[in-house]
C-alpha cells in the first residue's frame, strides 16, 4: 500500500454540509497524523464565520510537531476578488516559501497591503462581527422559508457557522433533474450529486444564504418548494 503523502481537511463549517468537527476529534486527528508523520493541510477559510460566542479551534491548536499547515484567507469573508490568503506552515516553512517563489514569484503587493492595513486597524474584526450577525439572520430566514414552503419530510442541516445549508429531500426527488427546471425559472441551487465522485446525494441540495435577503429570494424558495412538491 502506498504511503499517504498528505491530507487536507476543512474541519470548521465545511462546504457543503457546514459541519464542525468536535475539538476532541481534531485533537485525535492531529495525534494520529503525527504518529504516522503525515502532513495536514488545514483549510480554515470558514473558521471566522461562526455563530456562537467564540471562534472554533483549528487543528493547528493541537499541533506540537509542526505537521499542520494552517491556511486562511479573506476570500469568503471580505474580498473574494483579491485572492489574498496566508499559511502558518509549521515545519514546512522553507518548502512553502520555495514553492511560492517557483510557482508565482510574487503576487500583486497592493491587495496584500490593503488587507494588511484593514487588519492592523481593527476594521476587519468589526466587519466580521457585522458579517456574522447578518449571515445568522439570513440563516434563520432561509430555514424558516424552507420549513414553510418545502415538503414536511425535508431534512435541514443546522450549521453553527459558514453560509451553506444542506437539504435532504424525499428519496423520489432527483435534484439534478430538478436543477434544469429551476434554472429555467431563474432559480439556482447546487445539486447534491456534484459533491461526490460517486452516484450519491441525488436527493440532496445545497443552498447559499450569503446573499442579501430580499422578497425575491423568498419568492424563489417558494417556487422551488412547489417544484419539489409537484415531483412527489
């Protein structure tokens, strides 16, 4: 059996489930990978979008051997177009610097400088507080609308952060077929099948509640609910 070279995890509010790995599991994951000397690339891009009292711990918190490369970004929280991110590289610092030089030489400094200034003066923290509050309000709105308009047997995820809502519909529903009908009426969602390499989650879908909540959004959810009910 070939040796595992590395692994990548999104342990805080992953896409599409919005799942948050319990702290004890994060600790055990790092312990196991340390014992086998397998590096962990931890994509924590959603970690700052939490709905509770405090930010969830990353796996990096439990890393004593430097095997975790903790990756973050403002792409999901502030400025998607800037493509500015960072990494706490652990024991792989020199290798990561070399790869950065080999692959990109250097990035545009203006974007990095703008983000650095925003961070330094506390404006990013203020932005995050307002952003989290808005997303949580959107989550409550979309949850209410799905409960109101979708069939009673619809299962709805309960994320503690992020901006993805995962729905499991009646087994008779194929969301790939539903997607074509929805797009024809200018209603959009992500079919569950696209999140698997195999023939899975065909009766599931992902909704995004990072959009500005409007009457149009609620109307689209009502339309989508009617489409689903007509297929049962």
